[in-house]
């Protein structure tokens, strides 16, 4: 575990980040609550079908931002301030270049993509309405999401949190106005998100225009080596943000086939609620990344190990507490979303089963964050993209064998397998580094 003199710095990084991620999930839940009461089950299911597209937008920003942020932190830990600044400037430019193509994708391909993601009938109509509006906020969302790791890596964790809190509170207020007062339904929820992200863009832009944070024009010119390295490192946080939605898509498609729109609506509520646990766990990993990267760059192996092990203690505990909370609140949660009686009964049954996964999720995702923080892209990508493959195989396979009941257990099975894989990768990394250190420890003469 971490030493007392490291605790203050550790908490200064992870607590605001955990709060930021948790609030982000709460704001998403608020979207579902307003739409559930104003539109009904079809509206909630529609947002759930469309949400993988929103996650894709966030994943693009997070992947680019975290990749550049890790490079910047490691360079700063090694004393190379020039490379650290170039990494920030290159990342800034990559975010700007990524925004417009993603926006165009959502604007012009909303219906076929939402249909592919499991939307049908009224659910498809609501999903397209949501996606078509939220597309206009994509450039702002990518920029804000991607700059957040850069701001955190400069030690301004409180500012990064304040921007997200500001955007979230505005989103909640506008949800009430657009959805409940104006009666715009799912399109209103999307408009609230787009406007709040545009508002959050302003303080982020001001931050980088301030003299002490300003990026030199020369540093904005993309450095080819940093681009390649950042994209390689960014694959893991990109996948960590997006690929949970592979679970959503796989389950949506199978529930649509085996359980119909009622099962889809129930899963929307389960997914929204369980997301809080997932975001808390991810907040621990992402919050500690600047510290782990900096100590790794400085060659402090003991400090890196202590931060990593403390992360494990916290994330596994969060998973267990989340499971307990979901069990105790299984009958109350559907009421928040205005679920029908039939949908509420499915939620009460499925929520505790689904949430068992997050005990294992705590270990696997803390491991992933550790791997990319120490520049081990191969191991982090293996866990993240291995999860996507497993999800497809397990969900589709168990659905054919056990139907809807099997689908609720599928995520726990996936996370159990991934936890074993993460443990094996950690052991392999430890043995490899011990073997690399062994020759250096031998006497110069090579004697016994």
C-alpha cells in the first residue's frame, strides 16, 4: 500500500477524478429518468440503443487525450520538459482533426447504425431522434473529453473536475427545460447534452489560452513519433471507454431477439444504474495515471507498485459495495425511470445478477489502467480488446443456449475470465522485468 507521505498526493488526484466520472454517469441517468417519465419505456430503450455512439465520441477524445497525457507525464518524470510540451501540443491538434469526421458519421448515418445496434420500431425512432441532435455537439465533446487528461496531467485536477461538474449541472437543468417543459422528448435530452458540452468548451479553451498553459505554435505541429506513440497508447483507454458498449450492443441485439422491447427497456435501466459502479472504478485508474506515469518515468518502481496495489484495494472494494447496493435497491431503481410494472419486475431480477460482474471488473480495469500508465500498450490492449471478443462469443453463445436468463449472467462470466487473464499478464510482466534486472545485479567479473 502507499506510504503516508504519498497519500495526500494520491487522494488529490483520484478523489476529484472519481467524483467527475461518477457525476458523468449520474448525469446520463438523469437523461434516462426525464425521458422515461416524459416518453416511457421506448424513450429509455432508444437512448440505450444510441448510447454506444455517444460512448464512441467520448472514447475518441479519451483515447487521444490519455495517450498524449501518458507520454507527457512520463517525459516530465524523466525531466524532459520539451518532449512533455510537444506531447501536449500534438494531442491538442489530433483532437481538432478527429472532431469533424466523427460528427459527419453521426449526422449522416444515424438510422442505419442505430438499426445495426439493435433498434427496431419505436425504439429505433427514438434512437435516431437522439443521435441526430447530439451529433451537433460532437466537436465540443471530443475536445473537452480529450483535454481533461491533459489538464489533470498538469496537476490541475480540481479545474478538470470543475469543468465536468459545470457541464453536468447545466445538462440536468436543460434536461428539465427541454424534455419536461418544452416536451421535446429524447431530442430534448440530446440537445441538453450538446449545449452543455459547448458551454464546457469555453473554460477549457480559456485554460489553454492562459499564459502559463499556452501551447507554443511550434508544439502544435504534430510530431510523427509522438502521434504514433499516443495512438498506440490511446488504444487501451479508447477501448476502455467504448468497449463496455460492445456489451450493450451484444445484449441489446440478443434481448431484442429473445425478449422484445420490454426486455430492452429493462436492460436500459440496468445499464444506466450499473454504469455508476463502472465509472467509479474507472475514475480510480484514470485519476492515478499521472502519478503512476510520473513515478515510472523517474524510475521509482516501488512507488509505482504501491499506487497500483492501492488501486486494486479500492476498485475491488467498490465492486463489492456496488453489488450490495444494487441488491438492496433493486426494487426502487425502476421507479426512478418511470418503468412499467412488467419492466420493473425484470429489472429487480436482473440488476443484482448483472452487478456481480463488477467485483471482477475492479481488478481487470485497474490492471488495464496500470498497464497503459507504465507504457505497456500490448498488455492493456490485450485485456481491453480481448473483452470485446469474449463479450460477443459469450453473449451470443449463452443467449442461444439459455435465452434471456443466460444473457443476464453473461457479463459476469466475461469478467471472471478477464480477471484470470489480467492476473497472468501481471505475473508475466513481473517475471520479465525480474529477468531483465538479473544480469545487472551480477558481479562485474561474472563469478558465482
